[in-house]
C-alpha cells in the first residue's frame, strides 16, 4: 500500500491544545510521525528576560496551560535559592495545597481526556465538571481560574480567603466518593481496557534513553522516583504520602498510577489543611518597590514534580532586575517530542491520541 | 501497588459498558450558558445585541468570588496620576492620558490611566503597585463589542456607568511598594548637644541605594520643587550606583545641592507619591548622599567643556546667598564675567551665617561654592555694596547688576523692655553662633547667659534655641532654654524635624502664648510676661492674634531672644534711586524674572524679592540669570556660537523653574 500523510490535530477531539501529530501511515499502521507543538507558545524563555522578576508572574504560568502553578513554584523557588530567601512557613503549606489541587485538576483532565479518543464522553464531561470545581476554588483563592499568578518569589500573593477550607474539604470528599465510579467509567471499563491494555508501551529502556520522568518513568522502572520524595521542596517531607509505581508500562498502567495519585493528592491536601500554621504569607524579596528588586548573580536549577514528571527551571541572574536567562525543562519534552518521532511509529492510528494523552504531552512546555 | 494489576482485568464482562446507561438519568454536569453571566453582563450583551437568542439572557447570575480579578475601577478623586500602574504593567496595556479638566494640584498629575483590554492579562500587578490604592478590580469579567476601539477603557469609580461589586484589591501582603523609609542615623541628643557636630549623619551607600529603590519614578515631586529638580533621575542614578550621572542631573537645576541636601524645606517630599500611604522618599537626604559621595574631581565632568568667557558682558552680584550664587553659576555657565560682592568674610549668606553649623557644616557649603568658583565666578568677600563699592559704581562698571542681599536684620518686638541689651534678635545672634562654631569667636566673647526664652515658632526660632542649648552647655555645663510661640502645636510653622530634634535636645516648649513685656529688675532681664494666645489669625485669615489677659504667665530667664521674622537692609540703595525702586512690605517689586521696572539693568532675587526659603532663592537666581541673558545676549557684540554653547544655553533656558506653586494635595 502507498504511504499516506495524515494529520492528527490540532482540531481533533483526541488532541491536546494546539499540538498536532503529522503521521505517515501505511494502512492503519503509523510508519513515521512528528509532533508539531503548535508554535503558539514560542518565546516564553526569551520573554522572561524582558520582564522583571516580579512581572514575570504574568508570563511564566503560560508555559503550561492546564497546570500553570508548577511554573510559578519552580520559578519562585529558583529565585529564592539565589536570594537565600526564607519563605514564611504558612506560604509553604499554601503552595502545597495549590500544587496538589493543580495535580488533581490536570489528572482529572487527562483522565477525562481518554474519553475523547475512546468515544466515552460521559467520562470526559464528569471529569471536567469536577475539574471545574477545582477552578472555582482557585478562583476564590487567587482571583483567576486558569492563570493564577499566585505563587510569587517570597511566598504567595495573598492569604487563603476565609472559609476556603470548607470548600476544599467538600470537594475532596465528593471526589473521593466518586473515585470508584471514575474507575468504573474508565480504566475498569472493558471497552476501554481493550484499548489501553498491553499497548502503547513505554519500556524501561526507552525511559532511560529519552529521560522520561514522572508517571511514565515510575510505571516502567518499578521505582517511586518523585521529586517530592527525592528532593523535597515546600513541606513535602512533613506529609505522608505514597508514590504509585509499577513494572509494566502500558497505557493502562500509566492511567492506573495517575488515578492512584489522585487519592494521594487528596490525602496530602487534607494533611496540609490540618498542619498549616498561621502567619504571614509573603516576604518582599528586598527593600524598595518591586520594579527595583534584584536577584544576586548566579545560576540555579529548581525542580518540582509536575503531573507529567520533573519540571524544572534553570535560571541565570546577572544581578539585575530581570532574569538573564531562563531555561525550562518541560516534563513532557522527552516523550512528547522525541518519543513521538521514535516510538509512536509502529502503533496504530487510533492509538495515537491515546499515546499523546497517556504520555502526558503538553505543547507549551515543549514550545516555550 | 507494585504488582502488575493489569493481570486482574483479563476477564472483564462484555456487559461492562452497559453501566454507562445509568448516566442518562443523572443530572447533567455541564453548565448552561445562562449561568455564566452575571445579570449585568447579560443585559450589557443584550443592549449590544450580541446575543441573538434573548431567552438565554434570562440568566441566573453567577456571582464571582470576592477576590476576582475582573475589570478595573479607579477612583479619580484618590488617583494622583502617578503612572506607576502603567510602568509595572507587564503587557504594556496601560497608557496615561492627559486630562486638562482635572485640577492642577501639587502632588497630582493631570492624567489618568487608560487600559487596553486587548492587551491586559488581568494580572493585577497594577492594583498591587498603585501608590494610592485607587485602582481596584471589580467582579465584572464579561465584556463584548464588535468595535476594537471599545476595548480601550478609562477605568472610573464605576464600571460601564454603574456601581459594581469590588473584586481584587491590594492588601498589605500583596503590596508591591515599600512604604517605610530607610531610617536616617542621627547623632544621639546627649552627644550632639555638647558641640556643633552635624546632627544628621547621612546615608551609607547601601542605605541610599535601598532608599532610592523605593522611588517609582513618577516625577510628581519634580513639579512641586521650586527649581523642578530632576528628582526621579538622580534617585535612579543612586540606585544604579552612578554618582557621576546623579551629580550631572542635579547640577542641571541646582548649583547648591550640598546646602539644599541638608536644609531644604523639601516640598517635594510632601508631594511624593509614596507619601500618600507611606513615608515619602527621603529626597533631600538622597541628594545630600550624591554630593557627599562625589569626589572633587568628579565635578570637572559636570560641564563637558571648560567654562570660559564667551560673551563680552559683565555682571555684578550683590550678596552671596543662595539666589546670588545661583544667578552667578548660571550666568557664568552661559559665558559671562561674573563678580560677586560679599560684605562678610565668607560667601554663602544664610547658609554660612544663618543656618546653624550642626545642620549645615562649613565644609558642605564650601564644596558647593568651590565649584562655582572653579568655573570662574569671582567672589570678593569683605566688600560691602553701598560702602566699599556703591551701587552707582556697579551700574557704571557692569552691564547688569543682581541684588540678592537677603533679610539679615532681626525684626524686634514693640513691647516694654524690648530695648534691653539682653533682648537679642535672631539674626544678630545666629551669625555669632556660627562664627563661634567655626572658631572665629571665643566662648567668652559670646553674650550668652545661663537661661533664655526664645520667642518664635519657625525653624529659625529652633535654630536659636538649639544653638543656645549648645553654647550654654559649653559655657555652664547645662542648658535652660524655653521656646515660646504664638502658634500652638497644630499650626506651628517649624518643620517636624526641628520640633522633634529640639525636644530631644531638651528645649522646653510653651506653645500658644503672646509676649507682653520683658520683665526687668535692677537693670537685669528677669523673664518674659505672656498672655495665652486664643487665635493667631482672624476670620479673614489675616495675622491678628487674640489674647486672654486673664491667663498671664511669666517665663523666667536671663535673656530673651526674638525670632519673629527678619527684615532687609536697603541702606546701599542710593537716595537718587530710592524713588525708582518700589519696595512693598520689605520686598522689591520686579517682573517675573526679577527685573526692576524702569531699571532694566537691575535684577533682584531671594528674600528681598520672593522669599521665603533657600530653594526659592535658587530658583530666583536661575530665572534672573535667564532674564539677564535675554537682556545682554542680543546686545553683546562678541559671543561664542559653537554647537556646545548653543546646547548649553538651550538647556539652561529649558530648565526654567516654573513659577506657579500649586495648592497642596489634600
Ligand atoms: S491587570 Fe496586569 S496586564 Fe492588566 S492592566 Fe493591570 S498590570 Fe496590566
Ligand atoms: S498607580 Fe494608582 S494612583 Fe498612580 S496613576 Fe495608576 S491608578 Fe492612579
Ligand atoms: S521621589 Fe516620590 S514623587 Fe518623586 S519620583 Fe520618586 S516616588 Fe515619585
């Protein structure tokens, strides 16, 4: 048969954001494939050099649309390291609450995302409806639903609004109560199992070869490698949680880890709400008004565990008001860009959307 | 968790998918269109006919949370037009737009922000940095229009003409300004009372840079400065650690920065944007920091080319106070020959003989004057215009004459006993105190007795009281000085610094009393009899004190010092000219630049023209220099035309101090 070129996305229910996969197929087998991240989120790193340390808050969240908070935290922590700045205790706990809420929201979105390519729209609507509740909580805390611009160098912008704990607990309880239902709808549903079991593999060797982290790695190498455990930040060393992992990295096992993480995040947030102390939530990074804040000369790498793996900022400061250079390690870069080229070929056309979804590909963090 | 759970799902029932059917009977989780609107938004869209299906507008409004970063509101009464919001905006969405219909007040600019909602990302940095907290966000977040121009909006107190609920506002935590001043170190009162050591120590480099970092570069201060110093520019230079740049900026508008950096009345700080909610930037101390840190040879870089005579005209200047020195500096910079005549043995006028040594030490005055001399201004000391050289002679020998002779006579009180030798006027005492401080007089040459009452409520009264405290301690080991003024604490004209520091130095204060009689017994002053003062001004705002005679008191003292104002001495104006120069309430009448009507060669400035403070004198000098230049430049035959001089001349004329002082910000 003759090889044919086929575009998956950007207009496709199984595609994420503005990314698309260009595939050359023979029958329904993909022969060659390339990811086109969309070129919509180009130039962020360069843009950061043109904004002051504080003003970058308007730009950095955009490096990952669905989980913007990881950017804010990695950026803030990096600058804090260069500054030698001690963040107020309460801010650490608030940051953790935000991070875990964000993890829930993106896991729900990704899990609901398998509804698109599998035709299981019930799952998608319900997962998004739950994610919507999280966005409501974010809106109350930060004033915005998606780009929170909330975690800043020195802490967080504002304290939690009064009574938000109640809303968070309420949401966590309802999500927990629906957990089994979610499993039923998706991962334990025979028609979906057929699509995800023993397929779209991400073997150990590929993990090592490409540098995949996060769930992709954990579910392949049988090790709970998680930045929150191996390089704890905020107060992750003061809460109890487990890191799900497995030794068989097919699509189902990755989704399974993802779902189990939802339970862990629920538990972390609950612990945070108990342990969070009172106190201030932000310290100014130095004297003066924010446009004249400077960060000492030096370079730093700071990383957080995103829903897709290790997400890091490498930052260089020349002692000025703006970062001199910022490099973002997007967690899905290895599997998203290189993996699509090298390991998607050989799978079937209808596997491609599942490939993208279960690998956790986020185009802005590839584009940057 | 580690086992491969996949194995457990081998035999899922083929009826499994059936379980989805139950969702048919569940309540939908999607939000209907109508509830994403607030009612206001819905009707707004309705008006604009953007939504065709009106049924949808029958909405159950969704209330946004309190923190929502929605469309901005800006209270114009509170907003000062500083433009800080525009500076911080990371998307460059804010433009400041001139609004001539706004009142022109000191401390406010006639402009307000316009936001381009095609660019705004609702980050609220503008809200968090707003100097006045006038800029806030509302809970409104939907707006639509088919016309792109409609997205340029000037936030007002209302949104689309209606009162709306408040969303995101700045809190103490989210504030991006630094409202607290870097503390200035002062010598401890017990220490400084014993000598004339300078009280204020000045900022270190680190502190100056931190203080400079607080400035938002709005320039509101500039329009309140009598010479319109380029304040944000030199503050920025400090922050960038560019002393040379700062020095150059300063010398564009003020040739006496060492003096002004210490004793200026700092109108700028009253107007400073940061002062709306916090402590004003220490503009005066920052200026002083530049001067203190600038080495002498750095001054050579102020003028790119050496200053020389390039215009063949000569100007004489009578007096060497701030206005005279300022006129001399600018005239010299323009290329004239300038001779300054000073009756005392030091130039500087009030800076050298009025202000106390502990405020402005000689070396600081000298630093300013040395530069003025260095560019070629001739200062002839011990030469009194009127006696050593007459005004007529000056008129003949020079092409123009500037008078800046100041108010150096003490005003006395017309009450019984006021002619006693131990009743001393401030302006008779202060020059002596200054000479004592610089070692030109000996302690026992000073007629200072162990206790004194100082009458007056201005800065000069405090200068007298605090000088006296020092001299009494030097002479008798302890001080006993009481300051009494007509004005009560709330309307005391003296600056807060003086009031606080005077108090620290144990100057006693009895405020709100009017002197009635100097009590004299056996030829010696025994004290001052006063009545309680009920009010200082009458309803029309005129000075017309009212006393309560029943509340009489005597403040015991060996001496009484009067600091109730200064007066000029016009002895040097010859009889022949007396009728040509109009003097009103002690001041000479002249046009805006100080040119005396009918005597176009004669210019005046400083206390004898406008007063009341040093910086206004400096402004007078600058304006007079321009006036003199206008008058002489055209007439002179020889004049340099190089590009450099043209630029210099332009700059000096460009930086003209604007006259009209605006009413203070409420
Ligand atoms: S909210 Fe942010 S982007 Fe919008 S005008 Fe204010 S500073 Fe600019
Ligand atoms: S920062 Fe505030 S006070 Fe200044 S112009 Fe903007 S809105 Fe007005
Ligand atoms: S000193 Fe104050 S008023 Fe002047 S530019 Fe700075 S912040 Fe604005």
